[in-house]
C-alpha cells in the first residue's frame, strides 16, 4: 500500500470537482482527484469527452456538450487523477488522511494525506417509495439517462415516466431527439404547485434561459403526442409473477383527473428530483441542516463552501442542488478559498479572482426557488403507505417504521437498531430521508428535529482484503488489553 | 426493453451472461450488458428471495449485485465489461468458500 | 395524555442494563419509568457484539464467572418469554463458544486459564480443540490456526432485537418509556427521590442508575461512587453471507441474518466513538487469518462504541448507604448479563434481599486511590 501527499484532495470528478482542480492547479496547489467513474465528468457530464453515441450532441443537447471543454481543461490541469477509485475513509486532522481503493485493472489501496479536502460527490435521485418500486423493470429516470449517456441505450416504446421535475422533460425530449417515443408521462406535480411557485418567477426570470429551455422541452413533448397525465396521485407499480420466472413490473396504476388509470408497461422510470449525497460528509462529522424548500438534508457550508469541519470544503450538488453550471462555479470558489487558506494567494487576490465566479453562481441559483417550489414533492409523496417497502436492502416497510415510531422510538438511529432499516449495503442512501419523514409524521415533530442516521466509514462497502492492506507490515500494532 | 442507438464505436467484447455467450459493446458496464440483453433481474434478495435488478445505475443503490468471475456481490453498474468475463445472478446470500 | 409524575421506581438509562432491570421490575408489579437520552446518545447497547459469554471469565474473581454462567443458563427462558410477550425474538442461540488461537502459545495459555477455572468451579467445562478438531466443527476455519478452546456455556443473541423486545415488553406491561428525558439530576428528598430531566421532574421511591457513562455524574448525587472509564471497541459487519460459522467466537460471529460481525478491540481514547483505519485493518486481518474465505467479503458498516469499564472490568451492583433506595448498576457485558439483570437484580432492587452471588460487586473493592473515571 502506498502513500501520497498533496495540498488538496478532491473527491469527485463532476463539474464542481473538475473546476476546483483546474483553479487549484492554476494557483499552484498540488491536487489529487479521486472519482469512482471510469472517466471524468461525474453524472451530468458522464462520457461527455468520449461519448459512445454517433450523434451525441444531437441527442443529448448543448448543455451536455458544454461538459467537454471542462473535462479537457481538467485532464490538462496537472491534477493527479485516479479513476475507478473509491474514497472510503476520511479522518479529519492536520493533515487530513484518506483511504482510497482503486478498483480498475491496476488495483490497490492508497493513503492520501492532504492539507485540505473538497467533497464534490454530487447528488442522487430522491427516494420515492411507491408500492412495487422494488420490482425488476422499475428504475430511476436518471438511471435511464445514465444508460443513454454511458451506454448509448434507449428504452423500448413501452416505457412510462412517472414523477416530477426538470429531468423528466429533459430525458423525454432527448429520447424524442433520438427518434424514440414513450408510452406515457405521468406527472405528479400537484395542482396548485405552479401557482405556489409563481411568486418566485420574478427572481427566476433572471436566469430566464432555464425557463425557456424547460418550456421548449415541455412543448416538444406535448407536440410529440406522448400521452400525458397531470397532477397524478396514488402511483403504484403492478407486478406479475410468471410461472417459472421471477416477478417483474407489468403496469403502472395511478389516479388523475378523478379517474384511475392502469397503463401496461415493460419499464417504469420514476423520478422526484435529486438530493445531495451526504454520506461522505456525514462520515467526517460535517454538520447538516434540513432544507424545507427542497425537503432534504444539506451540509452546512459558508459562501465559499467551507464546512463545519476544519479543512473540509463541500461544493456542487453535494452541498445543495444547483445544477451543473452552479456546481462548476462553486468548485472554483472553493478552490480559491482553499488556495487562500493555504497561503498560495492573499485575500485581495481571492476577492478579485472570485468576483466573476460568484456572480455566475448567483445567477445560476436564481432559478432554484422557483424550481423548488414547483417540483419539491409534497409530504404525501414523501410518506408512503403502510405496505410500501422503505428500506430496500433489508425490506422494511413503512408500516413497520410507523409501528416503532408509535412506540416512542427516540430517532432514526434507534429505529435502525430495532428494525434493521438502514443496515444494508446502500448505507441508508435510499431510506434515511423517508425514515425521518415517517418519524416526524407519527411523532408530530419536524424532520429537522428528528435527525438522520449516524454515518461512518466505510463510506461505501469495501472488502476485507481492501481493508486489511491498510496497515504497513513493518509497524507493530498494539491490541488493547481487556481487564477481566 | 433497451436498444442501442447508432454508436460511434464498433469495438465489442465477448462475455458470458448466465451461461450464454454474448458479444457486447466494449464500453458497456456489466449492468448495461444485462439490461441490453433483456435481463432486468440480476439477483434474488438475501432477505426474502424476491427478484431484484439494477435501479440507480450510478453505484448508490446496491441492487445490481452479481457474481463476476467467482467474486460475489459486485455492483454490475460500476464494473466495465472485460473479455471472457463470467457473470452470474446472485441467489440469496453469497457463498465465499 | 400526560405522563404521570410519580413512580415507584425510576430507571435512569434505557440501554441493555437499564431496560433489562426495568423489565424485571415491571414484572414485580411496580410502577416504573425509564428516563432515556436522545437518539444520538452514546448508547453502548448499540455497539454490542452480541455474545452471551462465560468462557475465560473469572480469573480475577470467580463469582464473576459464576454470575455470568448463571445468566447464560437463564437466557433461553428469558428469550422465550420476551418472544412470547412481544413477538420480537432476541435471536438467542447457545451452541457453545469457540475462542480461536492463532498460535500454540495462545492455545496453551488459554488451556491453562480454563483448566484453573474449571478446577474451582465444575460448571466451567471446556474442551481443547486442535486444528483438526476445530475444522470438524468449523470447516471454514483456517488450516493455519493452532486450534481453539470450546465451551458449551457460551452463546450469542442479537443485542438490538433484545433491546427492542425489552422496550416492547416493558411498555406492554405498563412501563413508561421516556426518550429525550436524560436524567440530569437526582435529588434525594425525605427518603424519596426527585429525578430531574429536560422533560420534567419525577418523584420516585427508588431510583436505579443504569446510565452507562452517565453514572459517573449521577452517582455522587446519591452518595454512590462510579469509577468508570470509557473503553472503545470497534466492530465491523459484513454483507449477508451463506451460513459458514455455527459458533460464536470472540472475534468473529455470524448472525442469523447471515451478516458476520468482526471485532474485539480495546482502546482508551476518551469519549471518541469513531472508527480508525488501523483498528479496522487489524480486525480485518485477524478475521482473514481465521477465515481465509472472508477475503472477498464486503464490510458494510463499522462503528465504535464506548464500553463502560470499571478498573477491574467487573460489575457494580450497589445500593447507596447514604441514600437507601438509590441503586447503581454498571457492567460492560449487557447482553450476557441481561437475563440475570431481569431475573435476579430487579427483584433485589424492588425490595428483596440482596443475592449473595453479587456480594463482590461493590465499589468498596476499589481502594480510595483507585482512579475515578474521566467522564
């Protein structure tokens, strides 16, 4: 196992991580970037530099293509970049210490000591537990879009999109660009959400390009003739057990406009927006806050991205959902703050160098209040019915969680202890927020008071072999003595 | 269930999915190879045995667990295909011995 | 419905020690409240490995082995009763326990210890297993291990399901469980006690301090000394694996769900319940040495928990001489002793005679110069 040192360790090579690496390198810092993916780009710019599609720009659009120059600048920045590499433990301190395991062809475990750390681990799709969501044939809209970008794959025509949020319209319009179609789109945005969001419109107007793009995508979908259902409720996926074959999804059922519908489909893609992926930050002890507007947890950061833990910054969607361009500028700002903190630039330089990025970041964030008001799912969509599985890994239902909550369970950690909810390999990524919502609902508390799971290393599962290679073989380890 | 759009690359590799040899684009992840071949179920849950398949395609849900070349519980969506790779569905709990 | 203010007995602490005692107390018909901390409190119960373990205990104090053995023998009916009353199964099994020995020297030392204990107490039977005998019982064990020590007195349970069952059984019998009511002060008053919490003050005829590390602060309020210090243990858990290990060992234990727990570390690090890569690596190497097939097993979770350690590692069960009716309960083997806590300690606290078997477990055994815990 080898050991490396650097000024700045960046976890994640999406727009925030790449932009930070570029800026930090320009200021003379030594930079290591670790990312789990095969190539740089994160999720939003996945495979943007080497798309497998023959007509990538035509299908995926200009926003995606904009990732290419960023990736090129990152690859030329002089940062030491480890692809297919998982950062599974981070210990704060001076210097910080992180454990990395590379899972590519040349594997191995590596320790990095850094003067500063930037977490740019991005977001994940929000969990939206509905009856039948664990059936094969149910995936996320983001998952399908990843398959399009990374694989060049599109779903068959017997596919239904269900949920809410810009990604629904983006993905649908990308499929249309590729000459494909969909069986239906089931939009769960509640009646009245737009009215509630209108008060944010003046602000959103400043980033009007987002509004226009959204409207264009929606118009393209409407013109395509794809069946569209609005203000849908009570969404569930129906499965079929076939003789000698495993069960899988066969239809989506929902209510809309006073009627109940059942649409047969081979593939059902669900989406309720994206939320920050918080496990890395929580494992270090970064403080988090509940954001009411986005109904999710976010790490507490200042305007430069500095977290509550010394020498740890967080930027991009992992700090709060803002989209790709906002992430890029937040990455630059964090890098400038880190460079100043490490003495590579002085405060006046930091101030002048950050002005443009700060203005850009503010610009791109003006659309957020409108989008949040329009698309953040209401409590009824965040608090599933009794028989719905909440913890996919351990198959714990909402009913079981509510039962324990009624027994005055102290919080998510005690609930985890009693139900196994959150103990599986996804480490609470798909159940943690729902557990908090259910505890809040039953116990008459706010999600912010209820809290979240205690998250620790390993940040994702690692094998015994990967863990065991950490210790240098020449160093004697003293096992404590047990008195009795 | 999933089809390929026109690709910019023709490179392929040969892999073994559940005993069937398939030629797949070299840029695929194992999960993409499974889904493209019509297999949306890749395991039977270790808790109840119910069928599960890929869900998030970005490495955070741990549903797409498969046995690759004898090593169990690997995330198919995070593993690029390799020539000669043998992929098997996970049936319940992993047997390591 | 508001919570009553007066109870027969208030138990400070809702972990394995507090809840087992509280459960035993409600079985006597007493009106009992458990005042528990919040979700993020230290909670040694959540860090427990789950052993019901007797083997090797008692070298310093034979009664400790006898106390542990007695509890182990009661565990089966304790678990059965909890299952009947709540439908939650503590997951207890007693196939006997195995202490794995990497080297011949370890095996020999362990053998000598167990033999000397067996000589003094016939119930502490054991067997020495060479590598071949070990692998007949545990085929997955490494061919490189020197051997193992086996004792039929040992078993294991699921500490979290045990705690959950105790919570439910306690409440089903009318006990008042009050989370977010951490006891901040106990005020003796005219032979009774005012118990102060953020959620209000309660009055009780008797009070039991089972607040783990919190006992150090509460004890002196009722004339009791609690010389305890935190001793961190780190534990890791794997994904669920097909069954390969039928016996609990001190360092590796496979649960009924299939996951494998790996542990056994001890560090003096104050109140730091985090995990460290060095200890995790050491635990991983030891697990792989004992069971080579674990090399590809994935660790899904790891945690540190702070054991409640007295200077000699032995329990404390004591009634305050200055404030009769105030009791102190301290131990680090909350699962092993859970049955004894419910069946034997609780009746004593409820007003019965003090059982002779717990005679040694008083703080007078520590001379005045024994360091007080730094909590």
